[in-house]
C-alpha cells in the first residue's frame, strides 16, 4: 500500500470513528424510543473499535499504540447482546428491560478478568510486547497477554456472534406473527440490523482465519486497512438508512402524539379492562409529583421513556381509567396550573400568555382551545370572573 493510500485510510479511520462517537450522542438526544440506549452504546463501542484499529494501523510511536492496545477488547463482547436487545426493543413494543438481562453481558466481565495480567504489566513491557507483535503477528500465539491465548479469546467472540446472530434472526422471523403493529420502516431497519450483525460475524470469521495462517507485519497492516475501509462503508450505509427513516425510527412503534387541532381522533370507551393498581400508583406518583407536563411539547413517547414503559400501556391506562387520551390529560393538568396562577396573587403582573407558557403550553392557539374545552370560558372571561368574585367577597 503506497503512502497516499495509507494516509487516506488513516484520515478515513479517524474521521469515521469520531463521527460514530458523535452520532451516539445525537441518537441519545434525538430519539425517544426506549431502545435508543442500546443504539447509542453500539455506536460508542463501534467508534472505539475503529479508533483503536486506526491508531494501531497508523505509523505512530509504539508507546502511543500501547496506551490503547486491549483497552477496548472487553467492550467488544457487549456488541452482540446490545444488537440483540435493540432489535427486540424494535420488534416487540411491550419490551421492558429486566435485571436478569444483565447476565448477557457476563462475557465482558470474563474478558476483563482474563486480561488482568496484561493490564497489570509495567508500561515498558506493554511497549516491548506490542513491538514484538508488529514484527511478527504470529508471536501472539506463542505467549499469553491474558489467562487465555488471543486466538481462544477471538474464537469466543466469534462463537458469541454466531449465537446472537441465530437468536436475532429467530426473533425477526416472528415479525409476521407479531400481534403488535410495527411500522414498515422499523421492520426494514430491524432486518437491516440483522444483516449487519451477520456481515460482522462473517468478517470476524475471516479475520480469525487470517490469524491462523502465517502473517507478517505488513500483511497484518493490510488486514487492519481492510477492516477500516469495511467499517467505514458499513457505517455510511448504516447512518444513511438511519437518517432516511429518522422520523419513523425516532419513535419506532411508539407513535408521536398529535394535538387535537392536528386531527386526533376521539376515543371510544365502550370496552373495559382492569388496570393494575401498582401501575396506576406509579403513574400518578410520576405525573402528579414531578409534574413533567409543565415542560413544553412533552410527548407520550418521552413520558413512556421516563416511566420505562411501552406507550401502549400508558395509553391504555389513560383510555380506560381516566377516559381520555394523553394530550387531553396533560392539557387538563396544565389548565389546572394556569387557573391556580390566575387565582393567586403572585402572578397578577404576568400576562395570560406568559402564564400559559410557564405551564407547558408552547402555542397560544393550543392553550386557548384547551382552556375553552376544560372550563367552558376563554382565559379572559375566566380572569374577569375571578376579579368579580374577589370584589364580591
């Protein structure tokens, strides 16, 4: 590989790795679906992997490369489980995280313990070890940088990938039987992720195979270059798909609520179900004690994320217990706050619009419509009524 091509690969590797890390923050801030934590972590670990690979590929001083060698290795064992859980959160709207799921990440702890001997080495020995590997990668099989040999550790990761690829595709095949309505873009995205983890598994198998043959230092750098290019192309396709279906994937199956003016259909209440008292108590404590509805443009998806519950469960509770929908419910609570402010003495110098804004209404028209609906009066009529009652008192 000539110098220009090498430099291009290095620049590409650094640029894309930082793009991955930045996109993880974007996903966490912009997405409301509960699976956003999994997706953010996937991007963080992917970015760390590409950054480490690029540093090892670049013609940097060995002391710099020794700082990152094996540091991210335990995190890579979390990737298969993260993809699995992210796909599950997409295709199963009633998905809820349970403490026992942490057991899926035990391999991370196992690898941390395995690599303790290397982590505890003096830094000079780490530099010497890495210089030896750069001269002859096959030396990695002659000694141990942990309790396990490197090829055994790599084989463990491949085996883990195979298992999670199988169970992920097994769940994806249930999409046509799934009783929940999953938007088509979410289905496509879920299948795409299944393809991605399958491709990664294939690449890992190839890399493991290459480690078993007699590779020299130059050949190893060629493998690193191919990993950087392949990761870059995969990420570009990944992010393009994500951006193209941003609106659908932002909420996934958790439908973004609309206001009544935007055409929300009235709810029929003929059906009846029993509401779990514990769920009701948790809901009421959250909504009445923390008052999240005072935040402007607060959505059902945001509330579901705060509650760590699927949106359908909250909508069901509102529908059958309170006989309303999410927007009417929080607007009713906001109107109660507005009325308190109008009736009190502390807000006499505030405009009605200012009070409405403080109580969570982002649009003047929405406020006036909601106020009329919940009180039968306009805000000005209600304010005059308060003043009249005070004078009579």
